[in-house]
C-alpha cells in the first residue's frame, strides 16, 4: 500500500498546511502549473515527488519534468498530465493516448475545478485535485489524499485549505 498526496496548480505558492496534511503520505504527485523551481524543490525536500509541467511552467521546469508521466504503482496503471479535459470531454491528445495505452487512474490539473469521477468509456478513475495556489478563479484551495492498495484507490479525502488569497 502507498499513501499519495495529490496537488495541482500551485502557481508559485505553497500553503504551509500542505505539509501537515501530507505528513503521512509516502509520495506526492503534482499535476502541473507548479509555477517556480523553488516550489518543486521545497516539495522534493519534503517527500518523494512525481510531477508534470503545466502551461504556465517555464523552461527550467519543462527541462526537468515531463508533459506526461505514465507509471504503475501497487498494480495500478497511472497517467498524469496537466491539460486533459474530463470524461466525455477529453482533448484530442488525451483521447488518442487513452486508446493507445489504457489506464486505471487518470490524473490532471489545469481547470482549477475539483473532480473525482469514474470514466465508464475508458474504464478508469479520473481525478483533478482542483487548485491549491492563490492564482486563478477558484475560491477554495483544495488537495486530495488517498491510498493505492492492490490495484485499488482507497481512503480518498478531499481537503480544503481555505479561501485562496486576493479574492
């Protein structure tokens, strides 16, 4: 079993509460729009991290991180990318990628809209943790914590960090 802390769209800002909520996690996953190398370095110093770059991430982050991260963990095939859409509304790149290599868990960011939903067509769980930075139209900063055990997602928690700054 592995415990995951999932976040996205920090846009250069890390809420200190993240470290408290992710203390018991084995690994962090960041679904893009990190915003600065300092945010990535801080997260890497805290826990092992998997991350993809997002549309606001510049050259240094794009050199260090992939657009797509496909991996297997605890018997679960995972695909993480930043811009994707959602079940029934995936962009062309993602639709093609799902046909070429099916996945059990699909993780993305970008929309700043928290979504956890099954995708019956592609037979996977879709997760977008929303946004936990202070930039964007979202009102509440969110992150997700869950476990993966023997090919199944378990004990999922949506965590609200509070209102984003500068509303």
